[in-house]
C-alpha cells in the first residue's frame, strides 16, 4: 500500500500528470462559460455528460445550434453547390446576387432556409397557369387579401400600405416581375383540403370547433408518447400526431374568426398551423412596431431580477360563448395551472382584460382570475422568467421578450418564418401544450442559475444577430425569388 501511495504522489509531480490535470481544469472551466462569442460566433459546448434530462436537452440543442452556424456557405459558389445538394435542383434566377447581398449584410444564415422549401412545396405540384388562375380567383373574393405586384423594379399594391414592401425597397429592382397575395389577418387562411379545386371560395368557420376541419388532410391521427419535457418542436407542432390538442387550444375549440379556403392557393401569411398551406412571412408587427428598439432591451444584471415567471395578457385565442367550456382556452388553462401549483409563489401572472366573450362568460372569467392593472410592456424586465403564449395567432411580443435578458418560456402551436433559426433550450425554454412540466421547469432554472443566465444572454445576442429587420428582409427576398420561379415555364 505504501509503495502504491508513493507512486501516486510521484505521479502528481510528473510533468505529464500535471499537464493532464491542467487540461482537465481547463475543460471544466470552459464547460461553465456561455455559448456566446459576440464577435465571431464561435461556441463552447458542454463537454461533460449531462445528468438531468433538461441538461441533456440543452446539450443536444447547443450542438445543433453550433453546427448550424459553422456550416453556412462563405461565398456564392459554395451556396449554389450546397443548394443543389440540398434540393436536387438549380437555385432560382437571381440567387447568386441574393447570396452576395446576404453576405454583405452579415447574414448569419445563408443555406438553411428549409422553411421556404416546406411552404412552397405543395405549389410546385401545380403549373404556372393553374397558379395564376387561382390567384386571380382569390383576388375576386374581396376576402381580406391584398394584391401586390412587382414589375420592372416597381411595386403596386391594392389596397395601399404594406410593411413588406417598405422592407424590400432596397432590393425591388433585383426581383423578377410577379404578383402575390398578402393576408391582412393574423390567422392562417389556406386549408388546402381540396387541392384540385381551382375556384377559390372563402368561408368563415369562426365561433365553432375547427379541429375536424383542420385535420381532414391527416392520413391518420395517432397519439404519440410525449416526454415530460418537450424534445421535438416538429412533433409538438404536428396536429396529426397530437389528437389531445383538440380541446386544449383556442383555434381548435372556437376561433374568434377563421376565414379560410379549402382550395390550394399561395397566400402569404404571418403564421399557420401544421396542416395548413399558407406561405410564411415575418409578422407585420415586427415590421411596423418598435419591437426591437433600444427601449426594449434590458441591461440589468440577470441575477438581480426576481426569481419568478411573469405573464400579463388578455384571454384572446377563442370566442368564449355561453355554449362552450371557456376553460379550454390555452391562456385560461395557463392561468388555472399557475394558480393551482404547489409552488404558486414562483409565478406572477395575471389576466388584464376579458374580451371576445359573451358578457356572462367574461364576468365568470374575471371572477375566477381578477383583473390586475394593465402592465407596462417592460414590466417583465424585473423577472428572470417570462411566459409567451399564442393569442388568436402568433405572439407579436416574442422578439421583444427574447432580447429582454430574461428567459422566455414559450408555448406555441403556430409555425413561423424563424423556425429554422431559433433553437429550443438555447434561445428559449419550450413548454408543452398540456403544461404539465411548467412547475418542474421553474424549479430547475430557479436553482440552475447559470443555465438560465446563459439562455437569457444567448437569446438577447441572437436576436441582434439573426432576427434583425435586415434578416427578415433577406428571408423575404429569397422567398420571392423562389416564389417567382414557380411561374417560370419549364
């Protein structure tokens, strides 16, 4: 035993052993550093095997995030080669100019625009004459659609005033001639359940259950075994794989309005659910309101904030009539969940307005939850954790919360343009529609302050790098090049 002890002590004094110890200390030290490198976007990923399920999810998503940033093309030649490899076809006319423009604007993302491929894929099955016929038919319905034409680098709009065109002014002359339809509403419009129907008719399915109508296209609806903590955003958003959503989300139980067509026609919308076929563009709010102004950035130290989850909002998401069970509204379910948790003191939530409901239902909800004063939009800055929930459609406050230096807890069932570039467990904490894990999430991040602070810092820096107004315009620019190629004769 003495001999072994002496050898062990001698080993600690050897140069090789000392070097190993230094390397191990170095790795442990860097394991605790944030992912960010504000200058060159190089990332340090956890090198020690995670123990808690949330640690594992953070670890895996950091690897995906790191890979996304590293693999982007550095010049047009690389981007063209990667495009052909990814999509098995030549890129659209004007693609090389788009790449040069995106690189000049320091776009972090050059190759990963699979959202565009996904939303345009159904329309690649139609020829140009069919597309033009359906667009003209939809224009004649007068159903809250704006018609936008681009010709010889100039644009015309009917009716007037479109944020997307203000965004695209610097590159209008680079765009091919085209006409497209823009949805004025924040709800999706294209069911596409009758893809062969050329005559476009819109119907209002509001104030009635819509689940059956939305899942008609599902080949089969089979409930998947869901993990306690949300692992796959794709699976979570897929209505065909989650039949339990039927009574858990406002759009499915009783949407306030739902003006949609069963035909397949390209309509540019700000959000959609998985079974619909709208073409996704950035939200109107992100263009016209100051969601990314300096006033919406919080510079206080994360550790100085209150260790609670904060939310204020109204009961939007449904029209709550006397004939329906208003507790199915997803925002109402969140309030009920937060109120009945064991550690309710970790939540500071409140319903500040009751709208879109029959008078007696509004009264019942107010009696159940009270009515705290309407909060200042920056009131959330005082809290380490902030909740973001869908309303009638997408959440217009999401980007502002992402850059608030707080951790955003995000519950959503809508697809948006940014889904390729925002990573759960890196930029925000995803929450299931059932919310059964919400208390465990708060408990975990309340204790794991380093993990929480890293997510808050990472989301803040990523908004400034990849969700800038110019990034939205670069997405729109590429989308329109791809859209215009649908009308080129083969």
